[in-house]
């Protein structure tokens, strides 16, 4: 009740429900960081809505003391579209996973992104189905042995960010579950972005796909394994004594070795720019894969264009201005009518 | 214009059914629609049935491309488009071939003789000109419509192709003369639609067709169908789909709440989306989703957020929505789902008629997922059905299914426009008080849970598809709780029966046979029952608009009758429900040809039932 008058804290966003994720699950860290960021956004708690589908990640709304809707498998973006289109005043967050969001829900992901509905989509990618006990997912690597792929997966994986960019995503970012400070930064950016903001969060499943992202989660190996994106800064990674950069020649990415103290830009290293209108550059970044390249972490693309919900509200408001508020009586009597008299 | 020349006879008749047929490019739907408007203004009761091919443009002149529009009008009551047309207007040999068998014996057949070329006869599959042999059975009037039409436009600066496109209005003018219909409404419509030479051409051929009727010796008689006795009021024509769309708009207005329609294009429901999309100035939002599933999910999202969520579809799309409907049942959110049924199974015959989604609506989801179902009985009734569905949805916090069908969707009837002030104004109440708020605490009378929408301070809560504690709504795997919740949801739907008016029997409650119908077969059943009664049969009928829950007096009515006949355009769905629910000896009568019942078919079955021994 006092939410309006007192500053909210992360505690205000914790629900009274026991958390049922496995010990060591990456979701705990993500939840804690989201609960930390929420009070800073200046949104009344009652205006937050968390929407999810089915899967481990989709339990998320139960643990947030906000409005929440745990829906059906893969369809969370469609529910979120209906919520945001009818109530643009709400801050709508979709929590999904690689199976929920890219397999059964791939179609809704595609269309929600292309419409640029002003919502945040947090896609927890652990490259496995957890809740159904460990089958390969659409982001699992070729050859992954699971209960449903005893001879190894023969599915070529989809990259969530390349997929999103292909759909015309205006905001695309990648974060690591255990790097809280960076994740919080991206959550704030995503909230402030008008339009669909997709964050792929690399998340560890300790039970069915443990250590899938270890080299990125571990601070020491992250220096070489991750390319931290900073807008306006060169694409440089690696430790002080083994600094390298990424350059593009003819659109093809290359690792450029850098001497100590060498100016990376002069050496041909590309400078990161989130605001290219063409998605080609961000797509090239999304195609950087381990082990040949470092995995880019941070904001790939952030461009602005009209949002679906604003356009829809604009059409409604415009129609009222143009035609006046609708009258049911006039509608029913529109076109040809005739009167039958008494007798 | 004077309707008759000096040598012509005028004959008064009670009713007539005309079928306009031609290639799908010949403008038959428009011709029929305009004739219908004029007939309504002339004060007759009427019913119509458009019949168009599934292909947008089938090869010209083929049977697959034949489009038809039937209108039945009368000085007495009319409830169906009539079993057999009295008059067939055929613009080409294919149209003749596809329709001639339906024409009543000794009926009139008006053909465009110019189109009976060797090429067109071949396209229609005729080895020789069929006209001579038809003269034995029908009054054939062959008119060179194409030539007469071109002649009347010969001094106008217009291409032959454009001139030929007007020829349906030549025929329309002729039919206006033949049945003493007013021409003015069509002229006004043309003036509002066209300008310049196109307007001039259409007006001219319309009058030329009329004048041709006056002068030709081919048609010695014209007909007057006197005005019907009709309840006073302001009327308009309305199709079922338009009535559904206006019902959606009206619900938002009457309930003072914005409407959100999520839909995916599907025949024959798409027109509802098109129509509603025109009314943004009512605050109505339409969302053309990426698929049927997203359409219903977005609508549920809008309902969760406090708007009136609605989704429109047909059979194949209705199937795809079932999982989401299960969620709406579990989350107990208001939602209206409109299924404009079509002939199936699978893709089936999308433009044809059936009423076979009743069991899908009732039982199409996993586990016990009760959902209220209302079925419209006439095009105009679609309007009231939607309003009723919204009022239930909000009062009882439940999704509600509305069943229409392709027949109601596209056929039109004169509709007495309701006084807006007389329409119900169901209350929408959101919970705002955080004191003792529990998401699943129920209204003791309706068993509805509160509608607590995002943005309301202190009511933050989580809902979803997992089993819920009966008060807090928290996830619960407690066995007792689950059974209690399943019973509560069923009881909630059952209690809606309190809002359903008792059914009235058409006829005597002591008749030997009761005919039970539901949905769009109302007109055919009542017409058949009345015809049978005139023939001395002891038969009554009831019609169910409410399929779940049933009206509370249904059982007592059923028990009054020794024999019960249930005609349905499916393989026996309502009949199963009646037998299972009430253990009554109801007998099925089924038809699944993609066509409505003929009155004579039901009459024949009634005769058969009443000449049988009483069931043991």
C-alpha cells in the first residue's frame, strides 16, 4: 500500500512463493538482478506485468511480486502483445527460454519482433529442455547427446540473436547469467528502448547441460572468450598481453592480433556502432561463434522505429479525431434503411 | 416508370424465390444484394442465400466458377431461402447446368442466350444446346442480354469490355420490372459509388432492362407480391457476419469498455474482422495476428489487462485455439470466441454450410474444461448472441463460445434495428480494493472471481495454467483442492442457466412429436413444422440458442413428448447430448452436404416419424 510513497527496493519485488528451480540454476542470479533493477526504473510496481510460456524459465512470474501471467507453451509474446496493445501504460516483460521462445514459440517471436511491440523479451538460453528432463533444444549444438538424441543431435542450431535480427529486431543484446552488473545495465537499456528489446541471457542448467557457458561465466576465461561490446569503442578482446580485435574485410570477420600499445582502429579493428540502420553489421556480430571467435556480449543493435502499440493507439485516436467518437445508433442506422409504419 | 405496357397482364402471387446465377465474374452477388434491398423496401418478408465458389477466380465459364444468389420473398412470413427457386436467371451454360436441377417443375428459366456459344457449352460440359429440351419442363425465356446491353450503350464512350460488365444490371432492371420492385434504391447506390461514364452506363442499362420488360413479348405477365405484415420499426438488411461485427462493437459501447479483437483470416469468418476493423473510432482495436493461436492469446492478454477480448474464426482455427481456451478457463478471464462454422472435416468445403463444431466447442480441450456455448439462430440474432456472450463472459469471468455458420454469415434478412437504449448494459466491475484481496475468492452467487487488472495498486498477483489454490491462486498440487476447483468451474458455468429465459414451445405441448433444433437451422425447422401441422401432423418444435448450459426447462419439455427428432447439419451432436444428459429417445436426422436443410426434407422425416409405431 505504501509503494507509491516510499522508494521501492528489490524486496518489494520478491513474491511469497518458494522458488523451485534446481540448486545452482542460472535463473537464481537472473531473478535477483531483475529484482534489483525494477525499483530503479521509476515504474509503480502495479504497472509491471511479467508474462511467460512454459519451461523452467517460465516459472519466473511466480517469483515476482508484480502482475504476472504464466501462459501456455511458446505463446507468451502473443499474450504480451495483447496486454501492451490494449494498455500501453504497462511495462510488459516476457520471460522465455530457448525451447519455449524459439521452438514451439518461434512464430510468435518472429512476428512480435517484426511488429516492434514495446515490450522486453528475456530469453534464457541454456541450450537444453530442462523441465521435460533434458532433450536437445533448438539452440543445442550438433552432436549433443540427450535422452531424445542418443546418437547425437542432427539439428543445426538457431542463433537467437541472428533470428531476431532477421525479423527486424530494433534492440538485440546478449548477457551472461552470473555477470550481474552487466546484466543490470542491459535490463535498464532494454526497458528504455521503445520497441521490442530482446536480451539473450546465457544461462547455466546444472542438471542437463552443466557448464555449457563456463568459459563465459568464469571471469578469467571470459577475457578471451567474450567480446564486450561498447558503443563507439573498437571491437577488442583478450588480456593486456594478448590483445586482439575483430575487423571485417569484405563483410567477413577476422581476428586481428594487436601489438602492445597498438591503436586498434589503425590496425583495422571495427568500431562498434549500435545504430546502423542496416542490420547487416549486427548480423555479422551474431555470426561470431566460439571457438574461432570470441562471443559478443552487450548491445548488438539499438535503433528506433515506430512501435506497434503506439501506431495502433494512433490509429484509434486518429479515427476519433477524423470521424468523431462512434455512435452505436448511427452505426445501426448507417446505409439503406426503411421504415415500416403501424397498420 | 410505369410497370406495364398496354398488352401486359399483372398477376398477384404470395411468394417467389429467384436464383441469380452466372460466372463468378458476372456480378451475381451484387445483383442479388441490390434485388434484396429493393425487395426489403417493397415491404416483403425475405430470406437470402448467397452461394459462391471457393476459388477467387475459377476458369471463366466452368462449373467451378459458378456463383449464385437466391432470394425468397413473400407477403407472408419467410424463414428460409426456399428449397426450390421458382425462377432461375442463368448468365451462362455452366450456371444453367449447375442449378437447373434445383428449379421447381414448371418454373421460369431466364437465360442470356448470347452466352450459349459452342465454346461455353463445351466449357459447361454440354454436348449440345440444352435449351430446347428444357422447354418441356420449364418456361424458358431466352434473352440476348449481352447484345441488348451493348446496344443500350452504343453511343456512350465506353469499351465493349466495360459495357459487358454492366449486363448484370440489365438483368436486374428486367427483374425489377417483372416483380414490380422499386428501382430508386439501386440508382441511389450507383450514384454514391460511381461517376462519369461508368455511372451513366449502369444507370442506363438498369433502365433499359426495365424498359425491355415493359415492351418484350417474351414476358407477357408481371407479378405483384403484396407487402407482408411486418412489425413496425426501422429496418435494414443484415448478414450474420455483419451482425456479429456490430455485436462486438455494441458490446464495447454498452459495457463502456474497449474491445480488442484478435483474428487470423479464415473463410467464412474474415468478414467479421474486416467489418470491425472499420470502427477504430469506437475505440475498438483489431489485431490481425500471425496465426489463430496468437489471435486468441492476444485477446486473452487484452482481457487480462481489462479490455473485452474477442477472437473470431472458423473450424480449423477453432481447433488451434483450444489450448488457449483451456488457459482462459483456468485463469477465469472473460473472453468471447466466435466460430463461424464451415463444412469439414479438415479444410473441407470452406464456403459451404455445416454445424458440426458443437462437440468441439463443448469438449475440445484437455481435461474437464467447461465453457458456455451460445448459437445464433438467424443473421440478425448474431448481434444479440454476441452481446449475450460478452455479458456472460464478464459476469461469470469465463470464456464463452458463440457458434454461427457459413449460412448465417452470408445470408441476409431484414432486421428491425433495435433502440440502443433498450439494449442491455452489462456492468463491468474491476476489483480495486486491496483489503482481503484474494485472486480466486469468488462471488457467492455467480462464483466469479474478481477481475483485478494490472495497474491497480495492491492487487499484484500471478495467474496461469497451473492448478491454483481455491483462494490465493498460488500454484497448488493439493488433490482435494484440484477436485474442488474443477467442480467449482463446472458449477459456475452451470449457474449461468439462471440467466437463460425458458424455452417456448412452437406448437402444442401435447403434440406427438417434438422437433429440436439449434443454431442456423431454425428457419427450415420451423417452416417444416408449420407445414406439417397444416397437413394435420401432431408436431411441435423448440429451438436451442443456449447449448451450455441448457435452459432449465429443457428436460421437462423433452419429457412431455413421446417422439423427439433432432435435425442437424452434422452426424448427430446435439442428439447425443440430449440422449446422454436426459436419457430421452431422441432420434437423429443428419445432413452433411454443405447445404442447408430443405423444408421438404424435414417434412418428409416428420411424416416418417409419425407413421412409425411409438417407440418402446
